C-alpha cells in the first residue's frame, strides 16, 4: 500500500470521526433543549440520559433554574420564590451548607434526585458511547409532596 493510499484512508477515518463527534454533540444539545420543557416522561428522560454528559446535565439544571422551573427535569414545579441566602446553618448537625446549587430546586428531595442522576451519567466522550454498554439508570424515589428548602 502506498503512502498516498494510507493518507487517504487516514483522512477519511478522521473526517468520519469528526462527523460522528458533531452529530453526537448536536444530539446532546437537542436533548438539553428538550429537557427544558416542564413535562418530561420518566421513560423518555431515562433514554435521553445515555446521550448526554455531566456538563450537559448541569446546563439543563441551570437553564431550568433561569426559566424559574425546578432544576430536576422530572419535576414541573415552578420555583417562584428563590432564597437570597448563600448559606444555611444547621445548629443540630453543627454544619454550614452552601445553598448555591440547592436553590435551583423546589425541594431537598428534587435536589437529591438530581444529584443521584448526575452521579450516574457517564463521563466518557459522547461520540464514543456507541462502543460502551448502555448504563442502567435508576431514579431516586421522590415523595409526592415536595417540601421547600
């Protein structure tokens, strides 16, 4: 095989890899946009999780917060009153809690459920996931009555 043929094959493989990467990133962006909607079905949500990365999920939480929705995609509660406090002091446990992330959610339950999902999202590149085994995502059990933070 000549050097020109090897270079041509290598170039075609590189072009195919770039196209695959762009398609995976475009799909992840579309999923982020879809997850901004207030009503998401559990089965569809679980299917979408395999095609996004942790940074995409963080974008979903942030954008939902900006749109005054609970950051957890399966929760449709509008978060109208957001606390201005940055820290919460717990005298019983003698701890100080940073509320920066927690105030993006309607309740502590939704925060825990979101963190549980976030911990399961694979960190591998999106365009290489077709070679991996699809994760079996589990949802955090949430009580029906969300209590405010």
